[in-house]
């Protein structure tokens, strides 16, 4: 099963309306692109789910030791400043930015772009769609992003005001000045 894209631009859903749509359709993974397309995504398989859990746990463990921010799973939707409503596979937000949100903003879909994201390409994901998603994050204020592509055994590294860097697997990725002293060792997948 692949992602279904619906053009809902004429309806211009508010953040609250999208939140309610997700609540009444909780079995579906929904996102909205910055262009206004509604994406209905299939669940991931066992291999992708295992890889995603490994990535989340490594970022979580680093954050547990540093206490510099908050880690989020792929179930979290972020309402980006550019209009997108996106769910990265792994997300991290600096603690002061998270604490700057109201209780209600923290409870629903946070109205901000994560500082750091990881997108893990599954077999059903279209690479160009994921690259557009990474560009949306950058446009919305992302500081560092990794698009891990097991199918091509590579990682695309996204930074503001820089060309996308592509590195082959296996590799070690640095959290640079965003996730200080974080290193992710990625084997061949």
C-alpha cells in the first residue's frame, strides 16, 4: 500500500480542524503538506518499525543524559509555520522552545518546527516526497535533519543555507551544534 494524496486546498483546514480530523480517524496516519495536500499513509512494516525504534531510543538516551530537549516519536504531528502538519519519524525540540508553548499547545499538535528530525525511508515511501518533506522542514526552521535511505544505503543531511550532503552507509553522523556530542553509528541496513 502506498500513500494516498488528496487535494484539500479549497477547504483550508485550521490547525484545530485538522486535529479533530485526526482524532476521529485515529487509525490513520495523516499529514498535510505546506501546499495543502492531505496525505493518508500506510503503517510501516516490521523492519522499518524496528529501525525507527532504534533511532528513537538512541536520541532519547542521549537526551536523557543531557536533558537539553524533548524527543518525539512518529505519532507526533507538528503544525509547521509554513502550513504543513508533519510527523517526522524522530523529532527533537530544544527544551526552552518546548517550555515556551502553552499547556494546550503541548497537549495538541505543537505549533513549531522541531530543531532536529530523522526521516527513515520505508519500502512504500517515495524518495522525492520525503525530500520535499525535508525541504518543508528547512523552510519552517529546521536546524538539522537526516533522511536515512536504506534502499540506496545512504543518508541525506539537511542544514539551513547549505546544499544537501549525501553520505554512504555505514557511517557515523554527528549531531553537530544542534545535538551536542550526539553520534549515531549507522551500519549497512
